[in-house]
């Protein structure tokens, strides 16, 4: 009896990501920044947004909010860490065009507003608006599945699921 308790396989947990932006799904390899394209920061996917509102893809906690509000880190209750980086080279805007709705330590639910951003300001500054959504602690991930679609609606459709080890 005792042996069977230890031989049981651990139940794998699945984390579903809601689309945090409305737009076209872009493979990370096509993001015009080698840090994201070569998955230096982590694995995931990117979205080319058609609207300037970033929503939470998961339930969890805000663990990082860059002072320039161009990037945000979230952590799920299961410990999965997600980084969302609005646009490329947007740190140079020093916060111009970004309005956060959350602060570090806030508990958030999938679909909650995180950051509003002005796509025109980003594009006028020469910043690509493609937005990587990456898992920064991929060692917890056994499997990643991105939806088989070309576009997604923020807060209304799934983006990907990951199975934790």
C-alpha cells in the first residue's frame, strides 16, 4: 500500500494563457531583437498588436513593473514567471506613451488591464510594436502549446497553454 503512494506519477498542472493583446501572433524567432528571437530571456510567443491595451494573460501577482512601464513581470500561484515587453527598444521612451493600471504586489486575474500604450508614439519613435510574451523560468515547463490561429482577441481567446513539470 505504501509503495503505491510513492510510485504514483505527480499530477501535471496546466496553465492557460489568455491573449493579453489583440493582434497577429508572431513566432519569437521573428521578433526584431536577438535577445527575444534567440530565446535568451525565455520561450514564448509574440503578438503584433492592433490596439494599445495589455491585459493579464493569467491569474497571479505583479512581480515586476519597469519604471518606464514598457515591460511587466507576472507570477502565477504555481510559480510560473512571465515577462511581457511592449514593443522593441521602447525603454528609450522613458515611459512616454505608457499608462500602468497596476503596481508591484497587486493580485491580478486573467483579463485585467495592466498597461495602456500609444502605438502611434511607439511607431513615431521608430520602435517596432511587436510584443514578446515569454516564460522566464522555462525549467518549470514540460510542454508549451501555442494556439493554431493567426490572430487573437485580447481577453477573449486563449493564446497558449503550458504543462508544468
